[in-house]
């Protein structure tokens, strides 16, 4: 049986390059027998703009954000998965706001103690899908480094599908059979 995979997209462009690649990756996961769910962080309803640093999650015995909204429910479900994939376009050399708000809420999955970090997500494999109109040095490098730190909390090196020089017109990307195959293979490998 394939792995259980959560893909969280964070592009405000619902029909843009990032969501297109995420869909192709999901097809690869499903083609390998994996169970895949896609959540669009840009469409979630938040009570707050990301983490408010209230520290309620650190004071609680539970590994979840104490602010109850759609984002906290999705974040609380992350440990049920084998793989967490975050998908984002590069916006001004970094993550999109939509995915960053979601990432910040993931703080609730970790308890930072003096001598260790506790998390029900230690088993997770992390993966990043990132698209950029610019080259690798136009923000993909920054995303890869930052995401590696997040994955490192669980002692793992993330898998990445970084796609520089994406055309703004998604119809051009749709016709890129080589990229589609690469995304499909990436998803298939995640499901193994």
C-alpha cells in the first residue's frame, strides 16, 4: 500500500503554475497507489493572520494550535500522514504569504524543551514544490534553505521539486511534457 500524503498549496493564483505542478505530483502519488489529499491554504478561513505567538500550543499537552479554525484542523491532522508536501510560488524572494501563514501555525506540532524537541510529526518526510518566474537565485535558493530547517526539526532532509523560469502564462507550463513527467515521477517517488 502506498503512503498517505498531504499536499498543501499556497498560491493565490488558483490556476497558476504552483497548483498545476501540485496536481501533477498528486497524479504521480495516486498512480503509485498512494493516498493523496490536496488542501489550498489560500482558501482556508483563518481567525488570525498566522501564528500570534500566544504560546498556548506550548503550554498545552496537545500538539495543536489553540486558535480553532480551518487551518488549525488541517495542521492538527498532519501527523496522520507519511509525507507533507508544501507548494508555493516564490513571492519577493520567499514563500507566499498564504503558505507562510500555514507554516507558522505548524509551530504547534513541536514542543521545544531545554534538552529536546518533541513532536508527533517526527516520522514525516517533508517535500517542497516551488515555482519561480526567475532563476534559482531569485528565491528558490532561499526557500530550499528555509524549508530544510523546517524538515530538520524532524531530523530529515526534504525532497524538492524546484522549478525556475516558469512562464507567467500557465498555458505554456501546461504544454511542458518534460516538466509534467518530472512532477509525476516526483509524486510517484514520494508514494514509495
